[in-house]
C-alpha cells in the first residue's frame, strides 16, 4: 500500500485543528510565563521593601512587654480615675501603637508608648479610624463580609481606603466620615484586636494571655505579608494601584503561571504521544486532577524535603546533625522503629491464622467473626488507646485490679503498665492487625482451591499443603499486609500521643507535633524528622506497590471460586473458643470499658459501686455548644472531602477503566503516593506551603483540613470505584450504546446503578476516617475549625476522662453505624 | 493399576441431590469418561473418587481398599491418585521442575530418582526444555501439560482428569486428546475423565457414562452410546439428532406431520413412539421411502447441510459435500433412512430435551 493512501495518515494530514491547537498551546504557555515573570517582579519589589513579618512580631512582643512594664509603673494607679471616654481613648491608642510596632517593626517604641498611654489623646475619631484600619489590616479576613463590604465598598471604596491609608501616614488629616461612624459600630467585632486591647487596659493583669494573643495575632496575619507591604507602599504613594495588585498577589501569579506552563508542557507531551492535535476533554480532567495533586500533595512534600536540607536557603546538614544526635530524638526514632516492627510481627502473626480460621475452616460463627474483625479496622485508634489506658493503668487499670485479685498480688502498681513501649505496641497491634487481616483474607479467598487440592492429591497432608502451597502463594500478600501494618504503626499519632506522651515514650510523630508547636526553628526540626518518616514510607510504598505487585500470583480460575473448607474436627470447639476469646479481648473489652467509664464518677472504682454511676458525663459533654460545633465541623469537613474525593474517584475510574488516554496513570500514581505518605508529613508540608508564601493562603481554614483529608484518603475511595468498574465488562455499556442510548443515558441507566453500591462505599471510606481524623487535624486546626477528634483528645488530656469516654463512645456509635452501612453496601469487600 | 468400585453412592448438598445411586466398576487400565451437561453431577463423582467430597451414602473402593464409606474415609493424599484440574492448578511460585517433582518430594524420594522421574514425564509431555520456567512464562497448553506431568510422575494407579481441555483453543484441544490417549496407552493407567464435550469423550474413551440429573443414563462403548442410545436424552446429547413423533402400524412407522408418509420398521415397539434420526443417516436416493422438497441448503465444503420439507415437517439431512453440485433448492427429492432409533413415547420428550443446557 502506498503511504499516501494509508487512511490514518490522511486523517492526520487533514486535521484542521492542528495549527489552531498548537498556537493555542503556545499562547497559554506564554501567558503562564508572563504571569510567572510579573509575579517574580512583584516578589522582588516585596523583598526590596524589606518588610518582614517575623520582625514585626518581635516588635509587637517587645512593645507589649515594655508597655506592660510602663503601665504597671506609672499609669495603672490612675486607671480607676479615668472616665469611660478616656479609657476608650486609651484602648485606641494602644492599638495604634501596636499598629505602629507592626508597621514599622519598631521594637524600641516602648517609651513612646508609655508616654502616649499616660497622656491619652485628643483626636478620638482619627485614632479610632486608625484602629479600624489596623484591625482591618491585621484581621481583615475575619471581619464579617458584610461589614467589610460596607467599609470598602462604600460609594467610592477605593477612594475611602486611600483616604484611610493617608490618615495613617499623616495624622493631621481628618478621618473620613464614613469610617468614623462605622468604627463606632464595629466595636467588639474584631476579637483578636480587642483581646490585645483588653490586655493593655487591664494593665497586664491578663499577662499570661499575652503569648496566646500575640500568637493568634500572628496566626491571623500569617501569609498576608505581601498585602500588608502593598498597603504600606500605596499609602506612602510609592507605587501605583497596578503595582499594588502585583505585589500583593505576586506569589499567586507565580504559582498560577508555573501551573499553566506545566499544564501546557504536559498537554503537549500527551498530544505528541497520541499523535493527535485535537484537545481531548479527558486530558483537561487529567490536568485538573494532576494540578490539584501537584499543588496540595507533591509540592508540599518536595518543598519540605528541600527545606530539610536547605534550612536557611543554602545546603546545610546542621539541622539534621543536631536533630539526629539529640538523645530524645534518637530515643523517639528507636521507639518508632521498635514499635512499628513489633506491631508488624505481632499483627501479622495474629492476622494470618485468624484469616485462615475465619476464611478457610469450618469455625463456628466465622461470618460473624469476619465482620467483627473488619469492623474494628475503622475504629479511631485513639479511642482504643483510651480504653487500654483504662484497662492497663498501673494503679487503677481494670485488668491490673483483676490480676491482683486472681494472683493475690500486693496493692503495688502493676503488674501491667500501658504507659510503656510494650503497652503501646500492644495497643498498636490491636488496632492495626485488621489491616493485615483484610489483606490476607482477601488473597486467601481469591486463591483457586484446586491449587491446594492438587497438593493434597499429590500426597501432601493438609498441614504440609498449608506450608508448601498456601503459605508461599500468600507470601506477597502477607508481606504487603505486614508492611501496611508497619507504616501505619510508624506514622500513627493518636496512640502514641495518648499513651506515649504521659508515659514519656516519644515517637517520631509526637516529636514532630511538639516541634511544630515551637515556632520557626521548631518547624525546621519537625521537617528534619518528617523526612525520616517520609523516606521510610516511600521505601515501603515502593516495595509493596512495585516489587511485590509483580509477584502477586493471579490465580483467578474460570469457575467461581468456592474455597475448600478445612474441617477442624476435634479442634473445632477449642479454636472457636480461642477466636472468641481474642474477639472479647480485642473488641468487646475496650468498647465496654469506654462505655462503663463514661458512666463513672470515680474512674478508680467500678461503675456498679454505690453512687459511682452518673449520666452527667454524657449530658454535660453533649450539651456543650463547643462539642456540637466540633461535631458539626467534623461532619461537614468529612462530607465535603468525601464528596469531592468521590467525584475525583469516579473520573479517575472512568479514565483508568474505560479509556486508553495516555497520562491517565499520572494522577493514579500521585494518589497512591499521597495515601502512602504519613499523615503528619502531609500536614507539615501543607503548613509550610499553604500560608500564603506561595500564593495560596488556606492556613487556619477548613480548606487546608479538607485538602489534607483528600490527599490521605482519596485512594481508598478511588480503589473501590475502580475495582467496581473493572468488574463491569465494557460490553454492557457498549450494548446500551448500540441500543441507542447516549453516553450520559448509559452512565445513568447502566453503569451508574451497577456501581452505585461501590460509589456509596467509596464515599463512606473517605468519610469515616476524615470524620475522626486526629494526626493531621492536630497540626492544621484553628479555633474555628476544631473537629470532634481533636475535641476528644483535648478532653482526655485536659478535662475529664469519663467525659471524654462519653464522647468517645458517641464517636464509636457513629463510626460503627457508618461501618455497618458500608459493610452492607459492599458485603465486606472494600479495598484498603 | 487399580479398579474403582462404586457402590450405591449418593451425594446430596442439603436437600439438593446431585448424585443418585451410582453403581459401577471401572476396570484396570480402562479409560472411562463421565459425560454430561454442566451440573449433572459428573464432577462431584470425580471429587468423591479423589476424596475431596465424601459420599452421603454408599461405598467407594480403589482396588480392594475401601476409601470412602461408612466411618472409613481415606484423605486424598493417601489414595495414590493423579489428578488434572480444569484450571490446571499449576503452582505459580514453583518452576516447572518443582511443580512436577512435588508429589515425589512429598514421598521423600531420593533426589536423583526425582530428577530421573521428572525428566521422564517431562519428556512424555514434551516439556523437557521448559523445566526451569515459571508457570506464568508458559502458554495455557504448556501449563496443562505440566499439570498432566505432575499427575503422572508418582506413577499413580488412577488418573483423574476434570475437564482438562476446556480452557484450551480448538486446535490444541484436538491434539491434546490424542496425546492423553497415547500416554494412557503407554502407561496402562486407569483413567477417569470428566467432560461435557461429546467429541472428546468419543475420541478417547473405552467406556462412556452419560450422566444427567445425577443419574447414569447409559454406559457403554462410544459406538454403543452413539448408535444405540438407551433413551432420548442420550440420543440427543451425543451428535445431532431430530426427533419425530410417530405410530407403529403394520411394520411401519407413520410419522406425524408428514402427510401420512411412513418408514419401514421391524423392531419390537408398538403404539406411539419417538423416532430419533441423525441427519447423516438420511440419504438422497431415488428409491427412498419419503418424498419431499429441498428447501434450503448450507454448503460447508466437506458436507452439505440441507433442510427438506416432508409434508409439514422439516427434516435435516447432512449429506456429502460432493452432492452439492447436483442439488438445487425447490427440487423434489426422495429420502432414504439408513438408520433410526425408536423409543417408546412416554410423553416426556419435551421435558428431557428442555434441560439440556
């Protein structure tokens, strides 16, 4: 055949979109480049202004300290003599000073401040205006939208703002009328600023709150450095509005520009690979998902890695060296590795025989046991930790009390102690063995029974068959399950934080969280430790997803698999008793403990003791608005994560299962990577990159929590939907299309109903862990985005154990109920 | 080599009786096939012989030894049987050599004996050069031969094959048939073979058991089963057949719906009968008893598959492809029945044929 008559070639030649597409791609690419370039110029402008929020914080710290002293020494005695008007004036002046300290980063303003504080002022309206500006500047996003709209949108918003700004520079200018009147109405609305004022007015009597207040101030302005700088510039008439826009949004511009450029390069590569120049809608979907993952997952991790080795912008191992020679960290590393390894060995050693007994023998009640063990997989680990602390508390632990009675021991503490490394290993095991159990059971149930029968007929006894055929064939799944347990235990925060911290058993995760609480240097240290966790996790991900996946034996036979059931005979009853005993210890006992503790007055005594029973714990916990608020937060965040995650999951499953679009495995890879990354690492990366320094400021908002949940749990939802879709043969859809149905109708009438149970299951699989999440939330919450898991943790460590048990049992009820639905939907066949 | 004696074996799962009163002896060195539609109980019988299922009642002997029955149950590993599974069940974590050597390893045979034996059977199944391969590097047919080699290596007294060829493509299936038969002849082993493919059964078996709904319908040589079926089911299950209702009168069978035409009959039956005629047993002949019109013909090269309208009925006639050139549609034609099978009309024909799956 001649080349010119090759029909494919002709289509390529005649393709009209070719040139247009290429030009389009190039234009968008250039646009991205331009944005990035302008952004970088804005960044430079910003650096040239020399503004540093860190220095401003320090100025505020210093100022507040000095003012506090001056106040105590000179002003305070006269405080009571002040009229109300004078006091209000003082408040404003203080705020003004704070603003001055912030703006000019003037740490030595103390004396001036004291003088002003003593004198008071005369121009109340103007100072109030400045206060308004300060609070707007500092608290801008927290001022309610309607107020801000009114403030900035009033008739000629820009002019008003400019006027306000000029008042800042030149105090002799009169305050705009609108602002003055608005300022009066706004009193008390800006919580952060008011708190600060309260401190000054009270003369430092609320001194212990100072740190908190300055901290919350910091939190609320974090990431707004660019905007603040731009405001200052414009106020001083240094630059035009256009420049202000550029400076204040420079990092966003850089980010968007880079993403656009990346997308275009990726799209071009895809098109070249596909040899087509028509833009496929599927690619746009891939690009969107990839963008999301790049931004919220890959970029934070990579940035963290860079920061770990370039702590001050230049390559340095000093942080690492300091970190990894500090004895407490070494101890934490050792504990983490020992705990994870021991949990892996113990968990797998429990899970394998359990999976075999439940899946392959005639054990009594095996269906019940199977659901029970799968059910515990989704119980929040910290609830388990709480229960085991109650059971194995060295002094009043229930098991210890029993043991002392049974073995007639003295009343000395012990014999068991949960606040130790072995105690932690035990609790980790009881909560992570289901991971291995589920992985191993699935492999066992999918194994072609004739593989074992072939061994029997070859002369091998059942035991010999188990050892020479079943076990070796299970090895890849066994290792995969074990590794899953290892990494889950190593990156667990809930259990070590509840057991380890009081018992002084530190792990890498608890150390990281502690470091994060210590400001900037702490952040560097946390990064250094997180790198260790990340490397371990990536290594394990590589081993189980790349090396082991190749060795997974596909043994699905043509017949429907009905695993051969081994008769236990005389062992049947003893084995059933053994499994029941295990279930009682691991599932029933902790749950019952949580329940009984929640009704106790004195946790040391039995709930049946006289006057030790109370329902107050329940009523007081669930009557509190804060609890309900947290519960609402958790439900909303989890529902949003699950819904967004499921949309992505459905798109991904369609791309993976129904198309041959090149590049569809890129997001798949990223999603797998995300779920394999330890929670603490994800959260840390997000903290470091999502507070405005790179153009996105979602720090302290619900979005950062939702992004974190999505990165961590998206894969569970996706795998469920993907596997459901893989089981629907494409011919079912094709047949519908041949019958005249459109693609949409086919999705709605055929594919949709078939995979609906899995979609619902996928939703719950993202929802449930997001609902009770603790490790990431601990690092990412703010006062307005507290979740129920966090609230429970605070109750446990700060308030009352019986109350927190009431809350824990409430969470358990919700989770178990959701799990029940999940199991009904999937018949226990969900992916982890 | 062993005989297999099955006495009154019945197997039920709950209320579902899958095998009813199986009573038979398989002779030494015999190639026996259990043939039937899926779900007929043939695989269950095989698994009872292997020891993967216990009979609900009845006894099973291999040689003189009672292996299942009453309180006695000898587990599969002690029965000295070779078995090939439908899914081959070749262990993916062992290479070909280790797979085949497994039964000998279990018996703790000396290493060099194992090597000799494995090489011998691998040679028989033509896999000598693949000894070190892993199963996933082999084709379906090769895996199947590994399974066969593994079943043969320990020189068992009895070889059980559970639809071993059903996952292979048509060409390979045909050549494997003869290979298995050759191996059986060479080793003289007793073979019990389960299949739903009648061509396989015909080609290989010394004796075929046709089973339906858990009951043996007929046992016999391929010739007996094909040409002298015991009932309508057997006639229908093997080969192609058309059924006609008729009545025996005066040494002739008057066929319904054929305009009063009849065919000669000298058999013992009287009254209403079912006449089963295989299309290849009808020939075009000027002296034929039946008169009809050639309605359609499908020329397949080696044969010519024709439909002839006789009265109100259509008769299928498969004739030599050579005759195609002398026939044209609409042609009046006479048919001679070379052979027919006549059964008593018990009114159950429809029902019997319906359950063919």
